[in-house]
């Protein structure tokens, strides 16, 4: 997912200011695609320059609310249906796991326990979101149904990572080779 399409998708919900978008981005998409305020403001300027969004209203101190244009909606729909999907997964915990052999066994044990707790808590948080959606707390719109599908992916992903971290604790730790770092 690109930042561009994330912003367009959020603006498809309705007009919003840059500040509101940054808050919403963090709330809804932050776990899967983090973006900082300056990145979002820069993307809003690019989207406006290309006609994919436009200013909806202006408020005090130059606060602008933006709305998606028909061209912007067409762009995000095309991305959803025709775009090539980047299946690259960038998970620092998995990158680190390639180098667990360099850790002292006690440090590795502690690290894996922390990872298991973190991922279990994240899965539980997503389960709480799912329960709220399933109760109908947010209505039964197509948007809510899409969010429920995404939330279920979060539940399953974080639970799988929690299970992995617990399993990894059962694997006998490999002691670092003497001088392994120095030999490189």
C-alpha cells in the first residue's frame, strides 16, 4: 500500500483536515502502514496538485479540510482492483530472528518472552475491535464490513506471531560462536 492510496481511502470516508487525517491514519492504518504528520501533509499537497483531492473548506489559522475528487476515487478503485500487490513483508522481529544465534541464551529467552507478550496483547486488542464490529457498534456498512475483514487479518497475524515467539522459546538456543563477530 502506498501512502497516497491510504490517504485517498481515508478521504473516501469524507472530508478531513491534515491533522484529522494524520490522527485517523494512525488509528486505523498505523499498525500496518505507519506515516508521520509531515509525510501526510506532503502527500496531501501532491494529491491536490494532481487533482485527486481538493480543498473542501478552510478554517481558522489556515486549516484546510480536503475531499476526494471523482478522479481520486477512480485512482483508489483502480489501485484496489488492478494494481500489482506488493507481498513483501517487512517485520523486524523476523529479521532479528535470523541473527538469534548471536544472542546470549538468557537475552534470547527474555526477548522471546517479551515478543510473545507483545504479540498476544496485540491479537487481543484486535479481538476487542472485532467484537465491537460484530456487535454492530459501528453499523453494518460496506466500510464497516471491510474494516472487519482487515481486523480479522490483524487477529490472525498477531496470534500467529505470538505462537511463533512461544514456539521459538522451545528451540534449544544456539550459543554464539566464540569470536563470531570478530571473525567477520
